[in-house]
């Protein structure tokens, strides 16, 4: 740390890094490993430049004195990792389609996308719902949330480079996206019909209260738990359980396991889970 610090623009010590680890864990449940020293410096440097500060220590001091929450959100945004794509882990969407089509309850199906990032996952859920019911007004309501307000702004706007939709078949590209022209050439915008199915809202999974109404037919929380320690994972999963309908599904990422929460959920597919007490 010391040798690297000599060529850095801002003063940054191992003690600063440990302090950052504690703050982001308390704020968002994210557990930063020792290898993230340089990542933390790179991301926080942008905030130091914006605020005209000279050291990470000074930034953290100001952060802890800040009561309005604005800089805390910027801090969280800076340290949040967002990696997503349309129909990532495509098998989940086929399972979702079958689940929605089998559903017999009255009222719209309710799906929570709990780590929406820049929106690709939520829009993929919406596309699957449209295809499942062959209608742009399917009986499906989607709530998409994320702790990072910057990526949520991108999700709400629904504008992406064209290469982001290259993996979709041509029919889906034409149905769900509008290609930019003129100054917008090279980009595409999600169609208004698809946007109408989704409500994007900020939410921190560590908040004491979630504005989520039960029962939910499905929860997507993929590739999030890998950033939490075991106690935080258990806490979040325990709060998911009472929100799911008796036949509801929980979708997790391919690298995540619920082995230590088998009293709450049991597998019913490839990284898809049901409530432990639910009927087969």
C-alpha cells in the first residue's frame, strides 16, 4: 500500500481502506475483500476530485459528518459493482414464462427484480411476460429496485448502445426497441409499452423496512449475495421468504448457493428455489 501510495494523486492508507470496508458493509451489506484496495481508490478518487479533497481520510471524515444522505448515496454508488445483460442466464426466463402461464390466482402476477442495475434484467422479465401472454398488456406487474441510483436512472431512461441487444433475435429487437437516428444513431430505446410494465425505485436490501407488498409470484435476486457475508445473506433471505406466494419462485445467480438456508428455501430447478414448506 505504501509504495503504491507514493504515485497516487490522493493520500490513501491501509487504514483508510479498512475504514471504507466497514462503512460500505454497514451501509449496503457489501463485503470487500483485501484484493479490492486499488478498486476502492480508483472509484473514490472521482468523488475526491469532485469535492476538491486531497485525501481519502478527509473524504471519509466528511462523509461521516454528512447528515443529508446525498454523499452517502454517492459513496454507495461508487462502490457498487454492476454487471448485467439482456436474458442473462436465459434458462431462468423460460422457467419464469412457464410459471406465469401456470398461475391461476386472480389479479396480476407480481415480480420483484431486487437488483435491477441498468435495467436489462427487468426489461428481460417484461419481454418474457409479453411473449408468455402474447400481449403488450400482460397480467404482470414488475417492481425493479437497486441501491445504486445512477444505474437506476439509466434503467428508467432505457437507452442502450445497439451492441447491447445484438444477442436478441431480430424479431425481438424490432418489437421491443426503437433504433436511434441522427445524433442518436448507434443506440436504441426501450419501447414505451415495455416500460409501462415496470416501476423502478431505489431500495437498499439492508434498509430496516422494504416498501414491498406481499405476496410476490417471483423474486429475482441474482449475483447479489456474492457480495454479502454469510450473516447478511441469511438476513436478506429470511426477509424474502414471507414475501413470496406459497408457490412463488426465487431466482438466484449461477455462482450462488442456498445450502445454508435450506430451512427457508429448497431447489426446484437450476438456481431456482421454492419456499421450504411449499408443496411440490
